[in-house]
């Protein structure tokens, strides 16, 4: 949120948009500190948010829409903003502990790693699909990559509050640790010789996608056990990274469902 806001508790994060706020109130009302609604919003979706908040004893404030614009800047907040306690970020140790706890389960761990994805809209879309596909966590490098922001939270439509994001200092080193923990590392590249359906994705795997335009970095590529591609019949050279992530994740889901 731009500028200072003395009404927001320290350590809280801001989410905005009808869907993101409604999902948070439905799934994690204990983490919502306050909801602010533009004074003239009285449609059914806003009334539902107001009712959800009051039912969970969450403070609801009616504020001037211009004030929201001043605080948030030029974003599509839809007249609804909430202060939340963010999902605690995971460390590499947290991820490794979760993997060790999951490797013996019938549904083996599935992790998504993004190698330098910088567009927050792409990260938000990846988080939303990751949540839908049962991904254990999403891993991103600390430098030159998008991290969880209000924009990401809005695009993720609640998934940023349910899917842990692991920020690592060195992605290649982190991938090697996951390999040592028993996971296969599968990278995506449009020029790969194998298609995604030709590689076994039913076990514990890390799916790695590269940055917009540049793809996987060389060291990341060398760390992968397999490089796969998605079938493309058109003239476009490559898919948007969030679209590619969704297709690859659902290929894993398809294989695991068989």
C-alpha cells in the first residue's frame, strides 16, 4: 500500500478485490484484521463480504473511495480492501521437513519452482493453479524474481494465503537439496526432445519453469533430471509461463489420477 496507514496493524499485509477478500473471509477469517469497503458499494457481492466479516467478528469500515485510491494507487481494488496476517513464508528447512513428511504418503509431493519469473501477474496465476493442483509449495529465487505483493495476492484469488512460497538464496542449490530428498527435477523448455506425457510425473517431483522470454538459466537446466516440452501446434514460439505452468501441473495431476 502506498504511503503510510496508521490504521493498519504492524506486520499485516493488504489484499484487495472482491474475490480475494471473500475467499480469505471464508477460509481464514481468523487472519483478517479489518475490512474496508467504499461507501457507495452496496451490491450483493459487497453485502456478502460485509456479512461474512461481521459473522466472524471482523471489523468493517466504510471509507471514501478516493481514500482507497490514494492508499492503493492505480489498481483494480473494486472498492474492497482487507488487512490480513500473511501466511508465514517457508524456509528451505520448512520445505524439506514437509517433503520428508509427505514422501511416505500415497500422494507424493509436487513442488513448483519458478526460475526468475518477474511478472507479479504470472506469479499470482501460478499460485492459483498450484493451489488447484495440490502443490506442496512454490519456490522462487530471492533476486530478480517476483515475490508476494498485493497485486500477486489479488491475481492468486486467495491461493497466496494457502500455498506456501519458499524464497531461496540459490535456486540451483535448493533444487539439489530436493533431489537429495528423493524428488525428481523436471524442467520445461519448448525445444526439449521429450513431451511432458512421456516422463513419469507420478512420484515426488519438482516442476521448474523459466523466466518470461529467457526460459531456464543454464545452471538450472543442468540441474534438471529431465527437460520436457508441451505440445504446440500453432505458430507461436512459446507459451506464457503461467499457462505453461498450468498445463504441466495438470499433466502431473492427470498422471496421478490414473
